[in-house]
C-alpha cells in the first residue's frame, strides 16, 4: 500500500516527467525554500506544484498564525503571503515578521485592492501580485526577489556569456538564442550555465550532478542526461544546432568552435 501511495503522489506532483526528474526534485536541497501562506487550498496546492516543478523546496500554511510560526521558526528564503487569511491576516503576519526578519515577501492581493498593495508595500512587502495571476508571473517575481536577496550582501555581478548564438545572462536568469527567449527550468538553466562557463572543458556526470542537484544527491544517475535531453529539445532541435556534445563514457561539453554543427 505504501508503495502505491507514493507513486500516486509522484504522478500528481510531477505529471509525466521521467523517474530521474521526480527523484531529483525530491532529493534537491540546494534550491531556495519557499513558504506559501494561503488559506485557499486549491491555490496553495497549485502554487506548490509549480514551485516544486521548478525545483524549489516548499512549505505551506493555511492560516496566518501557522504561517507566521513557520516563517519565524524555519529557514525560509521567500514567503508568498495572501492578505485575507483566517486567525491572523496577511498584513499582521507581515508586520510581526518584519519586526524580526527581512525574509522577502510577495503578497497576494484581491483584484483592484489598491489599499492592500499600498499598505503591503508600506509594511515591508517586497512585491505583490493581484489574483488571479499567471504562474509565470509569480515565478518571475520569485526569481527577482531571490536575486535581490542574494545580491543584498555582495555586489558581485552575474555572468553574461554568448556561445554560438546562445546567450545566457545569469543576472536576469535569461537564455536567448539569436535573440529569441528560451524557457528553461532552474536546473536546466544551471546545467547550461556550468557548461557555458566551462566551455571547451568536458565535465563529467558526477561533477555536473553535484553542481546541479546538490552534493548529497542520491537519486538516479542518469539525471543529467535527462536535463541535457530537455535542453536539446528546447535549443538544438528548434534552432538546428548541436550545442551540447556528448563525450561517450565521460560527460558533456560545449565547444566554442564546433565545426560539426
Ligand atoms: Ca485568502
């Protein structure tokens, strides 16, 4: 029975992706942890699925009191906070949180509730989104908020690299091919960034797994092959290039000057 339940969970959470990807998302712990405080369970659940799919670690709370407790007691990198909540409303959660912590907060407000937005930002929210929102919009706001947080202490600038028409901008978390935007998941992006940064150097699978999936990754060993395949579908197939080369028995490389492609 236990096995059965677990399988169903994976199907619900990860849809039709391969086993390797399911395992990776589960084992991954290098990614940011996001707390969703939202009493509408369908929204909370949907957001959680999407965040997990992107590789984020998540936690949920369905009322303001539980949310504040989790926000204060655990190591959370970002909070998605609904305003209308039972027990303690979102504004109050934010005020109490800000008295002790500066965890980035993205508030969810009802449509056209201008006052909410203003008071939310005044109370120290980093950003807000109006319901109903597109999940892509939320993901973009999350990336911005996390980047702002990461850059708060240092002024280190991200890399911008171009190899054979493929440009990766780490600061903006963007990949373009001949000026066209490519949508990559966080792990696909990280894998591409590593290969581009180490251009002309063959990186073995172990190295790539530890960098992309975390050092204590214990899942499927073909995980990197799966991500490479996804990247090839999104870039190589579409633009008729051979960007990532397989070096049999070793790993992968991106060559700056690849005559064969
Ligand atoms: Ca609500």
